[in-house]
C-alpha cells in the first residue's frame, strides 16, 4: 500500500477502499483499477479502461466482458516467479527426502530402523518435466541445474533447449515424454487448453513411483484421476499448493472433494507459493511502474491476452 501510494500519488487521484463495499461503491467512476481481478469490477466499472490485477492468474475473470468493454487487463505474471519456483523446489525435496513423513514419525516418538523401506531418495540423476515452461518453469529449471537433474520443459511452442532445460517440447508432445519423468511439476496457467490436461490417460503413462507437484492451478489436473493414481500406488506421492475448492468461493468447502489433501502420500499447502513478503514488495513496485507506463501511453507489462486467457 505504502509503495503504491508513494509511487502514484503525484500522478493520479487515488481512492483507497478499505473493504469490498467501499470498492464497489466507487468503482463506477474510476478509469484505473488496482486490486484483485474480479468480475464486479468489469461489470460496475463504466469508465474503466485499465485493470491492473495484483496477482498472476486471471482465470476467474470474464475476459470476454473485458474485451467487449475495451478494458486493458494486466497481471503481475512473472514478478513472483522466483518465489513460486522456490516453493516447487522445496516441495520436490520434501517429497523425495520424505521430510514430512519423518517429521510425523519423530513427533510420535517413532525411530524407524535403518532398513530400505525407511530410506529417502535424491534428485540427482532424475528427470523433471515442467508443464508450463514460462517464468516460473524457467526459474525452477535454473534452480535445478546444479543438482544434476535432467529437465524437460513443456510449453505452447517448442524448440531445443534454452541453457536450463535439456529439452523443450510442445504440449502436443507431452504424452510421448511423460513416461520419462520422475517428477511432473505443473506451473501452467489455467486456460481452456490446460483445464483437465493432466487426465487419467496421461497419469496412466507416468512412470510408476513418480511424483506430481502442482503450483499452477488445481483444475489443470483431473481430481478423480489423481486420487485414483495416488490411492493405487501408480504415483508415489504428490505435493499440491493449489486446489479444486477454496473457502469463500466454493460454499465453504476447501481443497479436494475426494480428500486428496488427507492422503498420507500427499503434502498439502494452502496456496502459499507466491505469498512471500519480498514478493509483495516486488509486486507493489511492479504495479507502480506498470501503471505509469499506461499513463504515459507506453506498452504495459504483464498484458493479458484476452483470447488466450493469460
């Protein structure tokens, strides 16, 4: 708040809303909106020309309405890539080193014997497939490079390698390579193309004993198919920071209707990958500069393609 106020108070007449009611009552008369990208902003913003979202994903926003009203939408995609990638790496290590499982044993006073059933794994020599090889995906690949990991990046286009990924493939090639992965890390946005992309058929082709990490969006993965794969031991485990259900949005329900978050081989975190104090500062500074670009008539960063959805 302070960074945005200090950075924009000389250029704009700022209206601060301390709650939803205040925001909704004043949005009809503003040209620029900074805040969560919600549909009521588009619906009530009669003079709105620029919506600067304070988060990366805009999958809940009616982009068709934004297009019809001529509203430019920008997100903060890419700003918190480092922090989300850092979380993905932490979840990968937690799974392979069985940190959560060992912690539970220690808290129960259990000291497991030195037998192979209680051993842990390593990332060394493993293959990691990163679905969504954008800002977060490339940042994660950079972090994995010194650990002796083979990285396959998956994105809309394709093309060789980029210095961090050993191979970059298109989404259409994912089925061909999915069986090589020891880890599938999902860092893609939720769009018409990615919704349900990780389905029963794809999961059945994954290497037995592999892991899934999701820091993208819950709905990219078929919930029932993932539950089945985890329950039957097709997958060794999963670490999920994003979900299918959220309190306040889904009638008070949260996480998974199948109870995936309660499975012993699942590490569950409540959508916290990008919720980092340093990231919030970075986002605030980005917003200030991006709004200034818009005011000056310069191309804005984080521009959302209203047809593609991200």
